[in-house]
C-alpha cells in the first residue's frame, strides 16, 4: 500500500512494523514528529509497546539499554544536541552489545542555533561502535528501519538510521508501506543472546582488567567489521521479499567514469540528476552513494570507484580542523590500495544550505578541471 | 539466514560475571537492617479514639468510601459524632502541617460518618460468641464505645442508662446545633445491629451497682462526671440560678424556658460556651461568659469560642462571682471580684487570686454555673482506677469521665475501648502484659481494638511513630486544603438549633480530594519504591493485603538504608542488626 | 515537471495545501513531493510551501527556485513578498483576492487567476469571516486553471486527509474552481 508521508512518519511506521516493544525518546526538532507519531500509534493500541517518557536523551538511551537487556526490541530517536547529550550512553549501549535502533535526524549543532540539515551530529558519533546507515528518501527510511533491526539483532550492535532534517524529515513523499506479514517473515521476534535473568542473576558492566577489556573491544571491532557483510545480506534478503534493495554503497553510472561523485543521504538523489546532465553533455561522471558509513565498507567503495582517476566527495558536514568526514574516511580507506584516485573534498550544504543539481554539476566541473585538489577542503554553495 | 553466529559469543560473555551473583551473599556485610511494618502516623498516635487515619484515608482517596467507613468503624463507632465535636488533636499533630497545611482529618471523618446514611452502619465482623455477660453502666460515649467493642469481641453487653434514651452526654450535653440528633441516632443504630441490650431508665445507684457486680461476668462503670460542685457562694438557692449540665439537658430536651434577657455563665469550658449559646437560642439578649482565668487558659475549643463570639456572646476574663444577689427569692445579679494570676498550680496554670477591693455588681436575670462536673461513681467514690481502666476488683473497669484523664468525646471513646479490651483480657484469661505491649497505637496512644481482636500489634506499638522527618516529601506535591467548613450566618444560628457548620462542596469530591492530601504516614501502599531503589534486589514479598509491608532478603540486604530513605511514608526504618 | 510554490501566512494552511496537492498527484498515480519552507514558523508571518509533481520517481531533494506556478493564499502578501520571484516565463499566479486579475499590479508575461477564495470559504464556515481558511478553496481554483492535477483528485485528497468540515472544504474547493477568473497579462 502506498501513502504520502513525511520522513519522520516513515520512521514511526517502520518502528510499528518492526513490532518494537519498548520506546523511550525525548522530543527535539526536527525529530519531534517521530515521537508524536509513535506515541499516537501506541496510544491507539496499534503497537503493543511500552512508551517511556523520559527527562532527557541520556535517560532515553539508558532506558532502551535496560529494556534491551531484558530482552525487548527497543527504539529511540534524536537529533543534534539531543544526540550529543546521549553520547555517553552511545558508547555504553554499544559496549553492552544491546541491539537498539535509533533514528537520528541530522541537524546542525549550535551555536548559532540552526535547525537544518548537517551530518556533523551523527558523524561525530562514529567512534561509539554504532552502525550507521544514511537514507536517500522516505521509502528508504521506512525500509532501513526494518533492515536495521535485522542487522542489529544479528551482530548485537546498535544501529543508527540517519535522515536529513526537513529535506526528508518534513518532506512528504510517496512511500510503499511494507505489509506486516512480510515484515514478520523478514524480521523474526527478538531473542536476546545475553539477557537479565532474575533466576540466574549476573552482574553486568562490572570492572574488568586490561586483558578482558581489550578482548571485549577487539571482539566488538571484529563483529563490527563483520557487520558489512551482515548489512549487505540483510539488504539483499529484504529485496527478495519486498522487491526493493539499496546496497551498502549505491553506484550510479560509475562505469568508465573519469570522476565519481561520492555522496550520502538525500543528496544522493540530487547527484544522480547532475550525473545525467553531465553524461548528456559528454562528461564521464558517475555517482556513488555511501549508505553504510559505520562500518565503513572500504572494499565495496574501492570496487565501485574502480579505475576512476578522480573522486569528488560532497560532505554535508565539516570536521573542523580536518575537513569533510566522508572524504577523510575515503582517503583512509584508499591509502593502502594500488589504485588511489585524486580525492576532492567538497563541503557545504549544512545549516540549511541547499545542493541543487546545478551546484552538484558545478562541483563536478571544478573537479574535472583540476588535476588535483588545490586545497584539501573545498567549499561550494549556492551564490 | 543466520546459520552461524555473527558475533563473538565467547567475548560477549565477558560482559557479565561468570558466576551467578547469588553466590555473593552481601547480607553478611550488614550491621543495620531495615524494619518493615506498620508504623503509627503522628496523627494516629495523637488521636484519643485510636482512629486508623492513614488506613481510611487510603481508601477514601481512592473513592472507596464504604471501605473507608468500615475501616474507621473497626476502631470508632461514632465517626459522625467525632467528625463534628472533636477538638482535632490529629490535625495539630499532622505531619503535613510542616509541608503546607494539616490534612482536614476531622472533615473527612465527618463526611465518611455521614455516608453511613448511604452505606449503612458498615460494622466490622464480630467474633464468635463467648457467652460472657458484661454490664456497662452509662451510655455516654465511653459506655457506648465499651459496649460496642465488647460486642465485637463476642461478649453479651448490657447497657444501663439513667435517661430515657441512650447517648448520655452526647444527647443531653451537646446541643443539636453542634451535633444534629439524626447524625447521633444513625450511629447509635449499632446498638440494635450488634444485639446490645439497652436498658434505659435504669440509674446505676449503689444498689444496682452491687447487683451488677454480683450478676455479670464483668462490669464497666461509665457513669460520667455529672455532679456539679456548685459555686460554693451565697445565693445558690435563688430562682434564676442554674447548674450548667442540668440547664443544657433541659435546653437539649426542648424543656428549658424563662431564662430571661440577660444571662451570665460562670466557667471556661465547652459546657460554659454551650450553655451561653443555648441561652441565646432560648431568647436571651445579653449573654456573658465569665471566667476566672485568662483567655489563654480557657479549656473551651477555639472554634467554639469564635462561633459564640460571632453569635454575640461576650467574654469577661479574670472575674469570678463572690455572691449571687437577689430580690424576693429571684436573682437580680452577681457580685463580682476581679482576679489576678498568682503562683502556678499543679496544672501549670497560674492560680487566680482575688484582687482586694475590686467587687462590683453586674445585673443578670439568670446565672448558669458551668465550672465542670465531678464523678460520683456508684461503684465506689474513692475507687483507684489505673490508666487502663482497671481497679482492684478484677471484674470491675472504669472509663470515660468517671476515670481520670482528658474529658473529650474522643478520649471517652478511647477509654471505653481500653476498658473493653481489659474486660476481654479478663474474660478470656489472656496474657495481660502481652496485650498491653501490643495494643497501643504508637506505643503510647489510644488502644487499637482491631489489633487486639486480630491478635496483631497495633501500628507502631513498639513506639515507632512517623514524624515529619521520616516522610520523604520528594514524593508529594503541595496542595491546598480541600475540605473547608461553611457556617450559617450568626442571625440564622441563634434563631434555632440548626447545625451551624457544613463541609463545603460535594461530599464525595471533597472527601476524596482531602484524603488525597494525606501522606498516609507509616502505611505501606505497595508503591514499590523500596523494590526499585534496592541495589541488591533484596526486597521480597508484596503487600498482599492493605497495609501489609514487604520484607527483605537477609542473604543479600547489606543494610544500606536506601529503602528507608526512599520510602515516601516512613514505613521502613533502619535498626541495628541483632548480634 | 510542475513545481508549485504556495504563499501564505503562518496558520493559514499553506503547508497542508502543498501536501494536499501532492496527495492529489499521488491519487492520479504520479510522483509527488511536498515540503514547507524549513523555517521557524510563526502565526501570521509570511510562509511558503512547495509541491513537486512528476510522472517519474523524484530524485531531486533540493528546494524549488523556478516554480511553474505560485499560489497566494492572501493578497496582502503581495506587499510583503515577491510572489512572482523566479516564476518561469508564462508562469501562473493563482491568488485569493476580491479584485480582478488585472488589478493586482503583477508583472506582465504571467498568467494570473483571481478568485475570492476568502468569501467562498467564509460562506462555508471555514475559519471566520475576518480570517477565513482558504487553503482548500484556492486549490480548486488552481486545479481548474493549471491542469497540473484534476479537480476530482484534489477533492479526493481533501476527503482523505481533511478530517474537519470535510464536505464544506470540498464544496469550497469546487465553488472556487467555477468562480476563478483568469487573465494573461
């Protein structure tokens, strides 16, 4: 069944279809609609979930952790400052291997106050051991929420589903809503590997020595690296049931490209329009949209780039002092490889800035004109 | 798709302790332990009638009024009476007073008592018949309470009342404008319901007293303190001189008349104020209460004094009659002396002394003496009565104004109950020390007949009383008093004997709102805080019945005291571990 | 590829109107996207909302700078905002006004459609006479003169998505489709 819905609503509908059992979230623009929608869904009895009102985002994630350890499928959502307040619990929940799913609506971080899209909030959580998936449109949002539970509950690591503020969260689009019975087939009930059991009480989160600590952390790293394959297979099997799949890094007209535009999030669609226009004009340009950011699917990305001599990364974020974050990740992923294209790190479009197909084309043309980047970080904006 | 594990299960197992934590018996660290169990709320410890305040408030706050009334009736047969005439020691002791404003307990009791019109008497279950016969002399509040509790304990009670109707002081001493007769009569319905023999018109004189002691298994004297000592001054034979209780009895029976225009009442207690207010209602125009001490020493309740002043009663302090002045056998006035406070007497109050040369005459058509009655116990004037109502004669007990102690309706009800328990102990040959140790609310307050009947300890019988410092106010929010009294206009009041006050608003809403303000100190309501906060998960058991409290698992409780601190209502206290 | 910009004041329902247009296109089996101008909405302040309609999936997630049509819910906005800004040559302006299309001082080269949506809405009891809610009425006029979506689809979109006074809204929408007056400037 298709419906017109906002990205925030798509998140909530995905949560409902995933038969989540415990929801704890604190509202913040532009995520608020997710919380409102879920509270109404729970209020109407359409989802038999415990909806826990909390006093902060930190508490929201702490609640989810407890519930997850008790064996419940859990969900939370946040954005920007709220996500930052959760930061400590992000590490904790991943370290405790609780397969929580969170929707984060990318919003700029203050100061100055700004409500619009900027990936810096989620990207600055990259070292928290959370899996991160970035969505291009609202269809992908609802589908990714469902996939996220499959991934999380397979590798026992939490998953963050990321969508752009307003560009997706408040934009209404046509969305095919998956059938509940198909979702039930795809996503079996959650059976926790480690649970709190009052009949066999154990202490969790106790202190440990250096050897145990390192063993745990390395095991988490290995499991995280394995999540690339798990995410890939979760998407493929999703496609088998629902007829839609996205890949973990989506290629668009990359064959024989002289330049590949690497994007993420909603910008991915806009880049495809630019690629079509560029190809039309005779420029060999392709697009690559990174959907799975953590773990970073280095092999998939290197494979997609193939022999292209240039990659222009368009980062809707900025790590101050280092540049765009996708660009850094890409460079690190390519360093050990034989084929190392020139990487142009463009940044912009955050804090409400817009990337039109024309701006993306302009970026591509700038990259095509240069042999190598004249600065590690390039800025492009609508004049 | 997941045929094999996609995570390192062996490493993940390091996230938790390998051993079951039950092996770590943290209880061995304990030097303090929590003690769960009902405690006495400060109000209950102060209530002379032993009302289970927190208990009935819990039910009333939830709208379960019938249950609330039933709880109240386990201890007190006359809530509609106490809810009107009690001077509210409970509210003076209420812990909530330190938070915002004391709970309007008396108003809730009154509303619940009056709900008897809807729910019936709501009497507690009686115990099996013992076949023992107990005589109770007097049907005032003490005698009624005693007979009631004797009947609940399964004894055959027979009450001997000198007047034509039961009620004693409640009927002849308290005017209808304070206690309407229908409220009294409704609650006296328990006499028939419990099968108590009521013999009216039987004055317990010395002859009857001797017969009762001879014929009954136990005897309780609740004969009051009705003997007026008189003023002991010249002129008491003049027409126009009345004794307070006799005047009140006539007024309350509708038989008083000819009181005249100007009336002086001598005394400072509630009887004096009632006599003055009755005189106004009988047509007197100028009524003065004259008291030999100051306002601060006056035993009458502030509320009553205020109402009397509103109605036009005047108060003269530091004045006493020297003699009554008459003409032709008819009272004309009083010769007065001014008094000044002297040295403190045994009551701690300063003894009034006459001021020489201060005599003057005040005009009066009538003088009512209301200086307080004296007991004239037909079972023996010089009878030694202990605080439990016991005498040297093991089958004779004394209660109410006939025994020493405070003279309020609530203390009479409490005294009657105590005497009933003592009689029951005698008749059943129970361990008196054990009973005495267990039945007093808060260890020092009124007795709990319900605890005695059920063989359990009264709340806080070990002396644990919940004070404000034991209440965790973080769990309560401030709320203004919901139960307020409204009163007739002074003009409407003096036109007759209609009830002066009423509780504002709808009874159900007001009772519920006011009861919701009660902290319910010392009463476990299964809020679960102890369970939630206990770091060792050693709170066990659930409050199965109302007021039952959980316990702790001694293997794991390490005595940290968090449960006691987080208990909103002081049910848990930490005590030293037994060595 | 019709791209439509709606002008209103906070609280007048411009954002809902843009969603209803997207719903109408969706009812016709087409692809649509609707979004508000992502701002700090305040009641009474000028706001804009956008709808993109096309027959193929919509990949573009950028804002709309050169719309095919502008729908103006309140003629007083003409003083505050340039409703013709960025309009494609020959673009359409649909405006709620009691004046004729030629009397509004809009630049030449535009197609202007005028409708007294306020009076129509007030007649149906939508909002108050002083502050009528015109979003459904003006969509009727827009459908009638633009051909971007059919009037039937707009009515169906109203019936599916407007829970309050549904039939009054539908009737106002139909009425405005009849009363709208167009002029080529």
